[in-house]
């Protein structure tokens, strides 16, 4: 009977030792998993921060490009308006010069007709 009790005690001790070993292994694996999870979450936060930074930079650059485009269009329109004004002024001056030349020619013709 004693041999059976010792055998049962040995089996129970082996079972408890195995259980303790499995528990320690579980704790080690759980700790590694928690650390890996924390690392992944940290990397995800950094990635989100970098992504947000890039998005903000892209929006800033797009706003800057939009502003430059608007300013260039305004400058181009201003240049077109100036060129149009110059063309209109030149056309007006040319007509005035032709009109003045025609008037002077008519006056010269009248003077020469009056002198004759």
C-alpha cells in the first residue's frame, strides 16, 4: 500500500511539476505576446502620426500651389489688360494721326485752292 501511495505521490508531483512548468511557459509566452502587441501599437501610432504629418504637408503644398496659380492668373489677366489698353491706345492714336493727316491735307488743299 505504501508503494502505491508513493507511486501516487510521485505521479501527483510530476503532474504538479508539469503544470507549474506549463504555467511558467504560458506566462513567458503571454509576456512576449504583450510586449509584441505594445510594440505593434506603438509602431501603429507612429505610422498614423507620420501619415497625418504627410497629409498636412500635402494639404499645405496644395494650398500653396492653389495660391500661386491664382496669383499667376491674376498677373496674367493684368498683363492682358495692359496689352489690350496699349493696343486700344495705339489704335486710337493711329486713327487720330490719320484724321489729323486728312484734316491737314484738306486744309493744305483749301489753301492751295484759295491761293490759286
